[in-house]
C-alpha cells in the first residue's frame, strides 16, 4: 500500500534551454547556490477542494515548503527568504521578471501551479536560470492528493538532478529502529519515515527486540533481526501486507542480514558453537549456501552493486577488519590496514567506495575508502557512532550516534545523523523517538 | 637554607599524602578490575545458593579467566546435583563495539562458558545459547568499570 499505490504521470513539457548554472558537488557546500522557491500558485476552487481533503490551507505553499526544506537540508542550496520575493506566484510561473529575482541574488528560480481536477492533484513546476533569463526545465505530475508531499520530493529530485548532474535522493524513505526506555532494557520497534522525517509509522509493536532493518532493492520488503520467542533470527517483512516470516531454518542465531542487489537472496551471518560465518539464502528456491568457512567471526556482509563481490568484517587477523571477497566466497582479501578496528562495511550504490565504522583510541569514526582499501577518509568522529547507510545516489550517509552517560549512568540517547560524502553538512535527522540502525531506501520513482 | 629545607620537607609530606590518596583511589578501582576484567560480585545474582550466575571477560576477549573457571566449576557441580535443570547461557558485550560484531562476540562468550561446563560433565542438551550483543547491559554507565560488568555470560535457569 505504501509504494504501489502511487500513480504519477510524468508529462514532459517543451524544454529548450541549456544548463547554464551548475552546482559543484564534489567540493562540498562551501558556497550553496542561492535559489528562490516561489510558492506554487493555486486557484481558489482547487484550494478550497484540496483543503477539504487534506486540511491544508494552501497546498501550493505546502508543496513549495517541502521543496525548500529538501534543498536547504542538502547543504548545496540556499533557499532565499520568501519575504524578499517581488513577483506574485502565478505571474512568476507564466513569465518571471528576471530583474526582480536577480535583485535578490537568486541564481535559480522554481515556480509552479497546483490544480485539482477529477479527484486528481496536478502539479506543474518550472526551473528557471535567472542570470541567463531562461527556462531550464518544465514538468507536470498527476497523482492522488494524499501523495502531495511526494510530489514535493520528486520536484526536488528533478531540480537536484538538473543542477548537479546527479540523481537526487529526496523521494526516499528511511527504515530504522525506534527506541525508548532505560538503557538496560530498551524497547525497540521497527519504524519507517520519509527521508525528511514525515509520515512516520511503526511496523512492529515493541513486544520483542528488533535490530538492523534493511530495505530490499524495490523497497517492498525489509529484512531484519527479531528476538521473537527469544530466538534471534533473520526475518522478512512485507511492508505492504505486514506479513512476516523467518528466513531459513537455522539451528542457531542468524543476524546481520542484507538483500543481494537483485533482491533474490538474503546474505547474513549464522552463529553456531561460538563461530559466525556468512551464508546466503535464495528467496525463491530456499537454497542455503555457505559463503565463508573460518573459525573467526565473519559478519556484516554487504554486496557490491553488481553483485559480484561481498565486503564483510572479520576478526581472523586477531582484530575486527574489513575484507572483500568474490560473491562465491573465493579470493578473500583484507582491505583495511589503518590503525584501529574496522566494521560495518557497506558498499556504495555507485560501486566505487565502501563506508565503514572505525574504532581507534576510544573514538568512533564514520569513514569511506576505495574498494581496494586505499584512499581512507574519516568523515566524522564521536564517542559512539556506527552503521552508515548510503543515500541511493551515493552522496550522503546516514548513521546513528549514541551519547556518553554521566557517572550515574544517566543521559543516554540514540539519534540518527547524516553527513555528506565530502564530510560537510553533518546534521541530526529529527525523529520523534530515539533512533538507531537506519537504512536508506532506493528512489521510490525513477 | 632553613626555609628551603622546611619547604622541601613540606613538599615531601604533601607528595606523600598525594601518593597515599592516589593509592587509595586506585585500589578502589583495581579492587573490581583485574586487567580490564570485572572481579566484583556486588551486582551478581545467584544461580543457586553460593553459586554465582555470571562470568566476566576482557575487552574483545572470549577467554575464561581463572576466577571464571572457578565460578563455572561451581555451576557444573550444582548442575550435576540438579540434573533436571536446563540453562540458557546469555552472552553479552559492552557498548564499545558495532552491533552486529557484538552479537557474534556474545555468542562466542556464551559458548566459551558452555564448552567449559561440558568438560565438567554437563550435557550440551541442557545448555542453550542466547546472545544479546550489547542490547542488555546491566550497568548503563559509559566508563571502563560499567563496560567490564557488561562483558559477561550469565547462566539462567530455563525450567
């Protein structure tokens, strides 16, 4: 119901201009691009009808607020204050007076129009290059009214892609573990929310401990660890139907699950007699394959996007380090050689980098390295943080961070944070409860 | 000269008292930690009268200490006498490690206790393993002593 229901008609309107503005995203956000997000214009009748359905006073303003917030959060754009806008929304969408927008130093302008017709929400938007005085893009979407926030996210994705040359990551969701209660007895639930924190939903009740949820490539399924009946096992959850099933029939703990990039297999660890090795299970024919066979702890496996390789962490050298092997378990090679311990490797969706957690001299770091282990870069240092997950375009990492308690053991909290691959734009991701183990979905619409 | 001598002596007294206080505080901590393994029994419950329920581990270690082996021998003796009792060995880690690795580490710690109980005649049928990783600390502190109490394997009666 969450994902399949959406009907978005993508109609390309005439488009002629060249890309004149460009945002350089390899250097971080030192000079965010000044952009004016004009409120989308809306006629009185549509406004009234949409208000009845959605209880929003002015849906045009609401959608543009979603876009504005997304752009600001990305760190690459600086949305300008609406009070400075000189031109009315409806006229700006027809033909912007570029001098007016130039005056407030906007380099790009987003305008648009919202209509409600035949029970459908129709949103059109235009992206303008203010300096060149040209239209860069014009698109229209038709959908059911309740998807209005997603329309805002899709508009942001289109703008982001047009201005940076890379796919966006705004029409996405985060699955995570919602936490509450004392540190010694945390109550944990699976929860899902839009990338910007809206539309939060709990997927489990909190009766049993749940950990490490991860999306399938199509975002329909989630694999996670549940302590149902005190038997820690890897489970599958269908987000749409709510159906849950245990993965495989293992005589001991299974954990650290992830999907293969084609969504056909689950890769995970199975612990038996004090030894954890990596296994896969084919979801169609249920065939289980053992991938590693080593007396050390082998866990936290993650496939390369082409499915040919697996990265994982192992303490076979004596300490937790990161390894890469072929997907059949052959040609295992250690790739982390810096000081300290390395864990939770996760392959970038672009294929070129592996993000990880590092523990060195009592501090935890989130970092990235090339898949051969060279070019290690640490992005952030803290008392405790781990478990990075990539945005679908490979530009941003989301992870969780826990606070140090005081001498009485008070003051514990767990929160989600995100950081740009460049190490800039580190910020907390707002959640209603404490949160951990985030996993980023792929784009919901391509 | 005299003044400097007085000062010198005063300094020595000060130094001595400082060393004494330092010893006193250090003793307090070393009293509960050997290396970084917890040696206290204050927070320990009992499997049965006089039989401690848990053993503690060094950071990233799964090796049993001398004290742990003694505790497990007592547990084995008690279990031999109470042959109908089954136990769950709950393995735990401290918060200073990644979640998934710690799940494996907890499992390994519990198995290390299991192997030892088995060498003292307890059948593996009577022992099941449950790793909590770092999910169920007993001490919510963020300091070496708290972490040492949390790195543990606890024998819990299952019936």
